[in-house]
C-alpha cells in the first residue's frame, strides 16, 4: 500500500512521538509498503531547531518530506497558529495537488497540532478515496479544558464537533488506554472503530549514549526522578510541596530532566531547596536520559486531575524499560494506577495532597531494600507489553486490515 504518515515533529526532533513515528514508519516499510512521512524541519527545542535536515530524505526505506514553516517560539501564539495553517496547506498540497504521484491508500495523522490537522488529513484522504487513521495521543479539546489551557467557548465547542467527525469518519481511531476509549464513548460515539494500542519504549537511532557528565547518582542518596516536558498537565507542584515535608530524610533528592513552560514557576516554588534537594537538569536526549533513569530509586509520573482520561504518559514505557520502579501521582481508578498495583512495580498517591504523597515517599524510602524486586518486575512488564518488538507487529496488522485485498 501507499501510506502517508503526518506529524509536525519527526526524528531527530525531541518529542517522543517524533522517534516513535520513525519506528512505525520503518516497520511499515519493512512490511513492503510505500511509506512517506510529511513533517516539518526540527524545531521543538533550541538544540533541534539548530539542526539542518534535507527537505526530502530517504531514511530506513521511508521517504521523509519536510515542509517549510516560519521560525517560532512557544510563547508566540499568533505565529504558532500561522504555522499550523501552513502545515495544513502542506498536507492538502501533498495529498490533493500532486495526484500523479501521491494517491495514498492510507493516511495517518496524530493529534499535534490538535484537531484541525487531523481534520485536514481526514478530508483530503477521503476525497482521494483513501482510508484515514486517527492516532489520538491526546484527546482535544477535553484535555485543554481540563488543564485550563482553554475555556469553554464557541471555539472549543466547534473544535469538539470537528473532532467528533474526525473520530466518526476515521477507518480506525487508535488510543493509548481504555480510559481514553471510555472518554470517546462519553462523547456519545460508537467506538467499534477504536483500537487500544499503547506506545512502546523509544528506540535510540544514534547509538547507546552515555551517562551525562554531572548526572551520576550521588552515593547513598534516594533518587526520585522525573523526565519529560515540564508543562501544565503534570501537577508537579504537589511533588515539590511533598519534598518540603521530608527534610528529615537528608539523602532524598528530587531531580527533573526536561524543560517546559512550567519550569520557572517550579524553580521558584522550590525556594531554598533548589540545587540542594531539588535539581533541574534540562533536556537530555533519550539515549543519554536512560542512563540517568536507570539509577533512579523511583521514577515519577504525575498528572493533574482527570488528565488520565485524555492522555497516557509515554514516559511510562521508558521508565519500565530501564527497570525503574514507578511513583504515580494520579487517580487510583486510572488504568495506569491499576497496572502499577496489579504488577507490583511501584507506588501510588493522589494528586493535590502533598501530605499523602510525602507518606508514600517515606514508605518507599523505608522499603528501599525491596526495590530490586520491583525493578525486576518492571523490566519483565516492559519486555512483555511495551517493547517495539512487541508492539510494532500490531501496527503492521492494523495497516494490513485496511488493505484493499483484506
């Protein structure tokens, strides 16, 4: 089949999906499909924005096409909106304007930029007689409303109606959890075209990496690590406040790998504990970050209330893959919390309750001699459920089910 995969960011850019999409594309090409990725030049971080990548590239048997966008910053919303329109035009041009070379049988788009990019891909694919796969890494606009990134308005209600059509008319809707599938059902949608297909451990395409200088684990400390975007969804304020209640545990360190819009406020909240017990290390490439994560006593996943219904943290697979026990700050009814409890790979505390979280951290410190068993179970769970080797064949079967010959 002739397949088009669409996402604003693609390897070597920084977001996890950028690398994961390369793995999916490579698998589909190995299956014998003619695969094209439509993306934009790297831009997610200052480091990746400095990379110069060709407009058209052959990579692992995949054709990668990068459309031109304007330089932007995360705080410049008008320019970001303009770039989204330019990307939507690039999608339209790729599918509709070049009919002789680009009659795609399957088009897949994800949820970033949200809703409208998927709508563009869906409309164009249907006009050309192709199938559309909607890969919902997040559910918009619900996640934006829940996290106070947006307010209920005519615009968000319009986006909700557009996204409803995206789901109704997609040949397949791929979500990451049963919680997300239930959220679509709560829209009143029939979910017989919805498939739960979770993410997998990110593959390194640049070698094994190494421990970054200065990030070695200090001897004797209890290391609580968070890796990923420091934004509006995580509710990391609860963790900062909990650490402030644990000054009687002198070897406890809370360390964060990553950057984002929320970093400055968290550094201010850390106060006198900043660079004493709470450390911000900035973004690290995945091939280096895994060496740091492997030294953690606990790896942290925190989500604001109700976010679990509309997203699933992809860092989970990376944490488990290095054998890191998990500390969840999330609702107990979430699929993620239930998995951690059933598989006995970590601890759980509710969001917004620093006192309860401090109790859980204190318990984990007191049980540190038992963490090796949790590490072993984490590695086994990752190998069983979340490796590329395990998950990518499911992607192969999903696309094959849409083949005209099926």
